[in-house]
C-alpha cells in the first residue's frame, strides 16, 4: 500500500475528467482524408502515436469525434496479453485527430488535473494495477468507460503536478533526442557500409584491385542439425535463427539445451567456434553476427562461415550489404519455411579487395560506427530505466520536488 503525502487528494478519474466514447467511423476513411485517425493500431505501450497512414475526412458526423489540444485518447480494446488496454495518447494540437471506435476521449478539468500529469499517471504501472481488475474478455480483452472513470487516482496540488510533469517530460525529450540521433547514426553507417564494401569509396593509401568470388571459394560453410533431440535443463545450448541478429548473438536463460550425447551427434560435422560468422538461413534470412561463445549447437536454420582467406569482420559486413542480401532472398527455396540451402549459399557472389589490409581498414571504420551506435543505445537504455524509477517515485510522492 502506497503512503501518499497528506496534502495529496484521492479522487476517481471521473471526478476530474469528462469522457466521450468513440464510434465506428471506418466508412469515412480516405487516402485523401484531412485528419489523422486514432484507432486500436495507433497506440504504443509507451503512450506514443503510431502513424499507420490511415486518414479520415472531416464532416458533420466525424466532427463530433474531433480531438483537441490537451485531450487524452484511451484505447479500450486489445488482443492477447492486453498490455495496450487503458494506454493513453496526449493530443498536442487542435483539430488534427479524429478518434474511432474502441477509443475514449478523456477531457481533463484543468483546474484539478494537469493533462500532462494525467498522461503520465494513466500510463504508469500505478494506474494499471487499479485498471487490471476491470479488464474483461479472453482473446479479445476490453474495458468499459464507466469502469475506467471509477478507478481511484491520487493527485498532488496543481503546482506540484506541473513540476512533476515537467521533469518527466524532460526525460522523454532526452530519450526522443537520443532515438533520433541513433536513427541518424544508423543511416550514416548503412550508407558508409555500402560505399566502402562496394569500393565506391576508397580509403586513402589503398589502390589494389578488387575481385569477384563465390562465398564457397573463400570460406568453409556448415549448417546445423536436421534432427530432433531431447531437451534438457542442463547441457549445451541448442540455438536457432531466432538467436541470430545483425552483429549480436542473443542467448537467454530459457533457451533449449541438449545433453552431451546429443551435442556430439549434432556437432559431428563440426560446430562454430569463437570468431566464426553465424548466418540465419530460415525465417528472417540474412541476419548475421560473429560467434562470441564456444560450445554451441545449432539447428538447421543457422549456418556458420569460417574463412582463413578473408578478414572475418570485413566478410560479416559484406554479408550485410544490399548486394548479398538481395542474392540471399532470390536464392530462397520454395518450401513453406523459405530457407536457403548450403549449395545456394556457397554460390553467393562477393566483391572483395585483394589486399587484406584494405579489408581490415574498412572493417575497422564500420566497427567504430557500430560501437558508437551501441554506446548511444546503452545510454538510452540507462535513461529509460532512470525515467521509470523516477516516474514511480514522483507519481507516488515518495520523492518530492522543490516548488
């Protein structure tokens, strides 16, 4: 039980807000519509608007469902785990959005509740804990507007609401800026990768020839097991394509494991070593990373690549390039899984500088970019964690701010 400060007042959400329920407006959707739609698919768990391109015309019917600055729009339905139910968007300007069915317009009484403060409070775990008992349904889950309005909330004085909302907004602005910076750095990195691995941009001091080779000519390739094996709680990890991401092998505690006996059977033809390249061959084909863990067994959906001729890090980046990725997709077999076989993989054509030192130099430039992006992503994750802790402390009054 949270012990709120004595000058914070308990209310029901309906005591400080009015609401308008949405209705079905799909018949007014249009590619040339003059307003954005807010429907189920436009909410994120973080309370951000997802623009799916749907637009709607403003007319006599839809006029009644316009949203205005400082309104909140709440999603009432969801599928599966229902994590979206009760999430709200804060409307930042007048006359821009029209809310559809399964959404609720919430109109705060600004004399009692600052809209931005309510936005953070309703999207918090604090509010969600009170919301959960009111969620109904199984496959399709939902909550009724009167139930939403009955949920208790505890509000600090208006001035303190403003200060708390401002602090949390600063966190969000910093996170948004980092997100944009990371996206920009990734775009620059991807452009540099294509220029460098194709030879369109040459590094000073290198002028040797480039040549075309097939992947099978310059490396050993081996895919994982095709069999079915007993899973155990102990033993060796048995991984698949779902564990392979670009530049990262992700292994969780829940991964399948196999016994020593099965491991020997699976790896009879060899197994990846630290430094080998891992490539997803089924599902999301073409994701690749450097293996950084020894003693792993892989299912058929992963191939490992080992080269003693080409710099492995450079080869990794070449495999991520548009030319190779296009070849991989065009070489997929026609089965339901849509995988790529070793025979086709060996015939993938690469263009490489003859000078291994140039390969190494190119790889180091791209690696430095990847490390910068990773550092920014780590920083953003830390800020997100700090923000979550601050949100919990500030919205319950455990931490008070000077006013």
